[in-house]
C-alpha cells in the first residue's frame, strides 16, 4: 500500500481522542553531559555520527534544558553526506516538555540545504513545524494540537529517563516526529538486557515504543519494532536505539552511544 495513503489514515486516527495526558517529570541530568552517537544501517555500515552536549540554565526566572547535537553523514530525507546542527530547548522546572528546536542541514560545501523548526505554545496546546527546503525551494508550515505529554525526537532520551523503570507500568505519550507527523505511542518495558560498550557490558532496561493504532492495528506491520535501552543504574542513561531513523519511508537504523 502506498505509504502516503497510510500516513493519511494514521493522521486521521491520531487526531482523535487521547487519554488524560500528563507532562513528563524533570529528568536527573548531570551538568554539561556529553556523548557520541554512532548510527548504523540495520544491515550494517555507518550512516552518521554525532556529538551532543547539554546545558541547564535559567532564563527570565525559568529553568531550561538545552541539547546541542552536531552530526555528519547521511540523514533523511537526503542521500548525500551532509553536516547538521540541532538545538532543542525544553522546560525543566516542575515539568519537562519541549519548547522549541532548530535543525540546520548543510552539504559538504557548507551550503544550507534544509532548515527545520518546531515551536510549542503550551498555553494554547499547539505546536508549529516549519521546514524550508532550499534544494527544492519549498516552504512548509504545519500546525498541530498537542497535549502536555507531547515529545520531540531531539531530547526524548532525556524525557524517558523518568519512566517507572522496573515496573509493568505503560506510559502513553505523543511524539512529533521529523517527517513531520504526530503519533500516539505507548512506552512498554521489556525486561533487562546487557548492552556491550567499550567499557564492558552494561545492564539496561529495554523499552519498546508501541504505536497506538486502534482499529488500524493491522498497519503495525509498517512500523518495525522500535526500542530504547537505558542503564539500570541511575540516572538511567540512554545507551542504544533500534528502529526507523525518522518515520515511515526512512531506513531502519541502530544507534549506539560510544562515549558518555
């Protein structure tokens, strides 16, 4: 079935009712955390690498969390090597939810090829996604109705540090992806597994991201299994990801944290 037909059906469904949503708690974050990500195709071969760092600061009397990622390689929707810088800002006082993000992608000649921006208005429960594609000379602006539990990819691994690890509790949320699409999902724990790292094996909680498709559950076949792994030891650092890079139509990848 054409993937665009699927997206239309999913978007229609996801626009429906959602159970009472609660914002995520502020995660435990050490000052100036840094790390490196190596992203590979599921079938093997490096796709891109990135370094990230965090900051916690006070602006206008409000505590905020900033995540900065610098990457190089191949990323959707492009098929050529590029570099990109992504900056995401989250509220980090009493509650943890995204405020804005800005991603700029450049080709290896240094020319900007795409700019993505997300902005949230939690008082009105709305979000705006803007995409400027300088290669195609197009501009897209999409509005979404959100709930307090809406997450974005940029920083989601920090929000998930507050999952009730070690329990059978399922946590519902929405994810505004970079396709962009707004998905209803449920985070379900799948036990403990050992993840190999440069420093040896680490015990990690395995968390599956399950799309909630309701009567369209048959379309789960188009969503390969998606997992995150977080260390059993607090503050439950993210160690690994398996799933689609950026939604339907993008490659299945494996992301490993190689240096934290």
